[in-house]
C-alpha cells in the first residue's frame, strides 16, 4: 500500500480508486429533478451553441470557394457579417448556458447540503464517536462543492463537446476521407498522453488531498489549543512543524500543476502537428490537382480541414479534464451517499408510545453496557430515581457514572437489562420526545456563538426577557449578566471563550432551568471551579433541585451531601447506597472518598498512588 493510501481513510481509498459508477450519478438525479426544465434548457443551449460552432467551417469554405473565387465582394461582406453573427450568437448561448447550468447546480447542491445536514443532525452519538468531525464537514463542503462543479460545467457541457466532436469529424469524413486519415497519425501520440495524464494527475490529486487534510488537522488542533501552545512556549516549534506541512502541501500542488503544465502543451503540439500534416497533405493535393488539371481539393476545403482540426482538439482537452472531474465527483458522491445511507443505531420504534409525565420513577434494572464489545463499562446495575428526589452518584474516574446519563437519555441503548420510565421500557419511546423531559449540565459547558439570550432559549425560544432574568436570579447569575454590556444581548464568543469556567457553568444552569425539565441531570458540575464560585453554584443547585427529580454525578462530595440517596460506583457496579450519614457509618468506599477530600495527610506524608484515603483501593 502506498504512503498516500496509508494516510487516507479506508472508505476514501476505495472511493478514490473506484471507476465511474453511473448508479451513483443516477441517484444524484433526485436533486436535479426539481430543476429538470432548467436543466433541459441548458442542454438545448449547449446543443445550439455546438451546432452553430460546427457551421463555422462550412461558412468559411463558402466564403473562400464561392464568394472569393467569383470575386463577389458583396457576397464576401454578407457572408463575413453572417459568420460574425453566428460567432456572437454562439458566445451569447455559451453565456446563457454557463449562468443557467451554474444556477441549476447551486440549487441542486443547496438541496443536497440541506439533506446532508438534516441527516447528520439525526445521527446518534455513536456515529460521532466513530467519525471525526472534520471528515463530516468535508462531506458538507468539499465533496458537495465537487458535485456542484460537475453539474455546473461537467455533464451538460460534455454533451455539447461531444456534439462538436462528432460534427467536426463528420465534416472531415464527408469532404475528404484521405485528409481525415491524418488523424490516424496523431492517435498513437494522443492516446498515451491522455492515459499518462489521467494516471498521474489522479495520483497527485490524492496526495494533495492527503497533505491538505493533514494541514487542516494540524491547524485545527493548534488553534483550538492555543492557550496550551502559548503556556508551554511552543509557538516557534509549532510554527516550524507547520512550515514543513505547508511545504509538503505546496510540493503536492506543484506536482498537480505540473501534470496540467505538461499535458496542455503536449496536446497543443499534437494539434499543431496535425494541422501541419493537413496543410502538407492538402497542399500537395491542391498542387497535384492544378498540375493535372483535375483538382480533387479546393482552398476552401483545405481551410475547412484546418479549422476542423483546431476545433477537434479543444473538446478532446476539455473532455480529458472532465473525465477526471467525473471520477472525483463519483468518489465524492459515493462518500456522500454512504453518509446518507448510514442509519442511526438508536432508532425510534415503529409504533412509539407517547412519553408521559414522570409520576413514579426512572428505574435501572440489571443494566449491562459496553462501548467496545468485550470491555464492559456497567455490570448488573440496578437503582431507582424516584420522582421529586435527588439521586447522587460518586466513584472513581471510569467507574461508569457518566454512562448512566448516556443510557438514560438514549444516546446509547443498554446491552443487557432495561431502563424503565414509570414501568415502560425507554426503547418504546421516540428518542427525541424522551429527551425533552431531561436537561443535562455537563462539566465542560458548550456555549454557542450569539447572545446570552439566544443560548438560554435553546430549548424554549418563547421565553420572555423577564422570564430569563428570573431564571438567572434563581441560579445566582443575575448580577454577572447584568454587569455585561448589553445584558441578555451580550455577545457570546465561540465556546464562551470570554467567560470564566464558573460563569459558563452558571449560564449552563440557567439554560437547563429554562428548558423546564422533569429530570435535571448534573454531571461533574462543580469540578473545575474555585471555592467562592462553588458556593454560588451550590446555592444555585439547591434551588434548581428543590421539588425536582435530579441525578447528580460529582467528585466533590460537598455537592451531594444533601441528596436523598447516594450511589457509590466502582468498576461498573453499584457497591454502596444510602444517605451521606449512612454511608459514612459503613466505613466503606464512600467514607474513604470523604476522608481523601476532607482530611489532609500529615505534613511530609505522600499519598500513595492507587489508594483511597490512605487505604488500598479495593
């Protein structure tokens, strides 16, 4: 396998090497069909322009053999004006064709991009775990752009090129089979040149794509982690690495340019040689005819052949380019339709049950789960989240705490056992409707670019400003937002980069509360904040959970001491369950976690690795 192939994803390697697949192009007709009338007009335009161009050699022949030969200056003028008129008409038809074909392509790709984005939004979390976001963005941008180029300048214009090609060859065969045989002399040169060009341009095209993907990935990683880059003084070394990647991308582009730089001059040389051959053979025929008194070729016919030879190689060159475009479009369409054919692993049932208001409890019954087969994350987990109560979950990293949220909201389905909502298996509900009853606040808060009000109204766009201010008061974020320029209209940069971790967390609480959920889920909501901010957040959490069903996952035990029940998880199992006081009396895992957080080791004593509160981890 080549280095280029090693750098590409397996599906991209296969699609890049695949021959033209017209079944994929037929599927693309779905997006052209709504604009088929406009597409039909573009076909007529290119056919008309091609037909007019084919008449030009015939008109030139008449001017030379008839009007000039007879000395009819008036006829020369009239035919010359007609010749110019035909050229102007052909150019006008080309302009109309270029605009209308681009219009059809843009509208078709607009619809395709909408379908792709709608389909991506409907994918489950499993899909995004297995597919890099950069690759998905490429499908929506680069691959769709390739198809747009195909529609705008490829398929329909190729028909016009073929008409010109057939018309020119027909004219040549009709007027002189002998001169037409000159084409046979250039075929041994032309065919290998086209074959070599296609092979190397394809190879270098793949190499360019590989280097561009590497360059983009490096840029994305470094810009996303710019604070870490600057904190560790990596600017110089990272720039040096980028220079190398940029150089490789430049060299790959130069190779692609080299293919075109060599191909077109070679084709020009072949076409010029063919014209020279026509002049040589045709000129000899005219001279021989004059000497013998039985002319077999006229000057007008010789000029017709010269013009035809020049017109013949132009569509051959463009057709060669469009074959590469068609191959690229086939690869792009294969990747696009592979995405469109991907069905979510979490599908709504055929006859979903309406999601009822929570009356009793959310229940986990003997739940097993593994992200990777053979590597279980949860083992025989059973517990209840009664309506109106707060259940807290603690445990070491990797114990399976956050997986509970993924299963309860059906981002994943259980591998064994079941999760019930008032006695009904979650798999009987539509996932979208089910998730409306939950609001989740994660440790890493994601804020969208826009305004604070727009972020708070994500789940409920109908909330008034007064209602938003009231929600902000409930989560202790009113003073913070009121102090911003514009208040609720204050701008939020990408990911909320201008806010502190605590401020983003408070906004996340407000956003969750604005959704008015039946079940509130907090996942490590106080993990990365200072003590003062934690106190504000603790008060906000108490207000949010008051009278509401809640599931709280936390490392800081201060967050969950007031919970109705605390579950202690270890290695995918629920090992302990009870209130804060009950668990302290057990002298088990929870007590060791508590001692680890609230009792500092004596001065000079180092906490051993793999222990909980100075005791070996079970």
